[in-house]
C-alpha cells in the first residue's frame, strides 16, 4: 500500500440554527447507533479529503449549489445536504433518514432555508 499524505485544506462545519443555538445535523449523527455514526463520519471525512466533491453514488447534485451526501447502511439510507462555501468550507446543512425513492420536497426546502441562512451570516462558518 502506498501512503499519500492528505493535503486537503478543506474544513467541515455543521450548520447551526441560530434560533435554537444547536446543530441539528450533529444531533442527527449523535442519535445513530455507533456503527452507523462511524460510517457517516467516515463519509464526511471522505468528502473533506476530496475537497467537497464526490461522484455518484456517494454524492448527488440536488439544487443550485446544494449536494447530497449519501450514506447507506443496511436498509437505512442517511442523507446529508451540504454545499462548499467560501474559504474551502463544507457546510453540512440538513440531515434526514430517507424512507422513499424520491427525496421529499420539504427536506430540500429545509436545506435551502439553511443555505440562505448561511449566506446571510457567513462569518459564523469561516
């Protein structure tokens, strides 16, 4: 095996809802069992190392700059919406467990709302 040093300068930030003062994405991950949480965190690190861009099936374009990180664990399908922000920052916007074949519109709307909140308060995510 050849060792290659990770030279990615990208960082990951969890969207924090200003109204409640918490990150619902982080709370979502913390509620998962240990194995699922470890896999989700591994994929987030994989995303960071690859500068915020992964090919399908790991990631998929949703709308505008918003993409979806796709983590499947047995029958559980975890989705985390994110986008790459200024200064090489990946902001994790919204997470949910996907139960249907098509992504529910209200989940996309929530990610969009959080996306626009980040744009209105960019200093929080630097």
